[in-house]
């Protein structure tokens, strides 16, 4: 039973170049509804870029993106992004707004809620991440872990069908990583469709349904976590795992 | 002691100062304030437009903003005021029948300050972290809404001190409009001091003018320092210790 109205996301043969730099060279990724796919790989392998292409913050040069089996490349990209929540490494909360306003802004302007409705919904979301008491603080007065949980609440408030996490714990102090990972685990268990770019091998191994290893703009290996972590087939993945584990 | 007496006579002739004060209060001060405030408001609007053009994705708009800014910032203020006042004055007179150079003075000051304020706004907007635009767009806002709701307000906040400095400069530059030969009721602080100095052959009216300018600019300078400090430290609020911050949700116990 899922707490979320989640969708199935598919990327097909995605290519992207910045000038002569061929960043993505034919990526395929399929994330079944309600499952969690983690994407691992060395820095500069194109993982974060892939996320931005899949919600069309960057338009691909070639390839297709499907949500629930339907291509979204012809849709209005702003509308697509309302269906996909994204959490960033640097949190990217709005520093000039309170915690509650960070969440209610999109609800008011994009979902057409009244000020009171949006605030109530923001408080609900904050309650879910254990930060209701911080509603009227500024982001700068929160710890990194709290900021990231607010960022997750902000994304969830839009009732997305898919959630993207772009190295969501990489900028956190070690003692704060656990709380954010716990929240992400709750979401995954609650049936949210998630794509998680991460350096947290423990999370990737224990929580995700499928692990994809990327290097130099291609998918090198993909499969269930047990298989990738215990029996890597390619030399590149073997090398990567021996470096990070 | 003769020299000291002579200096005191030239600069601090209390009688001359006393004579010029009423006119400075009644005519000079209001005119200086009107010139500075009106051209400050128009200049801010021009500046915002130039800043948005300067960061626009349209190359034509960027070029127009660039050329405008380079020219207006590159000219001495006296020259701009003269050229605009005397150059466009007759055309305006033809169209409106008004012979007052006052509107031309405001136009010249606005156009000049617009160029500076545009650069202030542009640098502020561009200094906002790219992640802010990305996060706003990721929520589903269009580029325009993202800029309007999130990026531009942060950019402006950041350059408020520089903006107030520009207003201070504008108060001082408003003294240059005497070049256009304003009507008696339109004269601002500097020209009233200048007229009185010419009539009395004494510099004390200038000293009176100086005091008026300082009374306007020094509080603003301290206001700048205050916002600057306030923005650097923010309102104090207690952070939770990290241990308290780390615990969350059902998953934390798992």
C-alpha cells in the first residue's frame, strides 16, 4: 500500500553534450512505480546531469523521457517539474523566506491555495519531517540536516509522483547524515518512486531496488543491489567499489 | 591673528549665514529633496529595467543595456546635465510649452543614476547562487516567475547598501543642475548658497549649504552602515545543538 500517488519513470537513450564535451552518451534508466533506483559512480560521471535532464532543467540533445509510459518531452517543462520533486546537495532553500514560506510559496502560486491553506499544508509537511516548531525560523538558523529535511518537505508538499535526490547528504556533517537518510528510507518504504544519486553505499545497498553504476556518461552496470555489490561483473565497477568501500 | 580673523570672516560670517537660512529652508531644501527623490525613484526604475535587460537571454537587450550603461557612466555628470538640459530642453518646450528646465534636470539626473543603479542591481542579481534559480524551477515555476519571486528579491536585498550610497551621490549631484539656470523658486541648496555668496562677496552661505548637505547625507551614510551590519549578522536566533537536530522520523530508530 502506497502513501503516495507515484509514477513510473523511464529514460531512453539520453544523449547530452556541452560543446565538445559529451556528458551523457545514451543513458537508459527505468524506475518502476513505488521503487527506488540509486545511481552511483565517480564524480563527473554525469549522474547529477542525468537527474536534471530527466526533469528537463536541461533539455537532452536526443532520447526520450516517459512518465507512466507517456513521453513528456512535448509537455510544458514547468508542468512536468511540478510532478517531479527534487532535493539538492546544497539544500537551496530560499534564505529570504521563513521555513514555512519556503514550502507554501509553490502551493500558493502554482497550486492556487489561499495563504491560510498553504500555511496549514506547509505545517503538515513540516510535522512529517519533525520540524513544525521551526516554521517561522529562517533557513540560516537551522542546521544542515534540518535544512535538508525542510527541502524534502518543500518538494513533498507539491505531491510529486517521483522524487529526485541529488547527493542529498554530501554537504552534511557526518552526525546529521543519519536523520536525512532515515527520512529518505521512510519515503522509499512508503512507496514513493525515487531516483537517488548518492555516495552513501549503505543506503544504495540497503534501500534501493535497483542500483545503476555510471561512469563517463554511460551506464556501465545495472541490477539489484545484492548483485552489484557482491558480484560486480565489470572491472570499472570493481575498481570503483574497492575505492569507496 | 589677522589671517585667522580673515578666515572667520570669509567662512563664518554669522550675519550672512543667518540671512540665507530662511531661503535655504523654504526653497533650497525642498527643491534638493524633490530633485533627489524623484530622480532616485525614476533612476531605480530605469536601473531595474537595465539590470533585467543586462541579464536577459536576448542578446539585443543585453547590448542596449551595455551601451547605455557604458555611455552614461562614462561621462562627467556636468556634461550629461548640460547636454540633456540644453539639447532636449527646446524640444520639450516646443511640445509642452513649459520653459522650466526643472523636468530636464530631473531627466538628466534620472538617466545618469539609472546607469549606476542598473549595474548595482545586475551585480546583486548575478551574485545570487545558481542553485536558487534551479530549485525554484525544479518546483515548477517558469523562468520569469523564478526570477521575480526568488532571485531578484534576494539580489536587491544584497545591494541595498550600494543603492543607498547611490542615493547619497544623487543628493550631491543634484547641485549641478544650477548649470541649467533654474527659476528663482526652483533653486536648490547649492544655488541658493551660490547666489547669496555672489551677492555678499562672502563664502559663508556656502558653509550654510554644506551644513544642509551634511544633514541629509550623514544620516543616510549611517543608515547604510546599519543595514550593512544587520545583513551581515542577521537577527540573532539560537541554533539547536546538532545532536537534537539529528533525530527524525520513524526511520531514525531503525
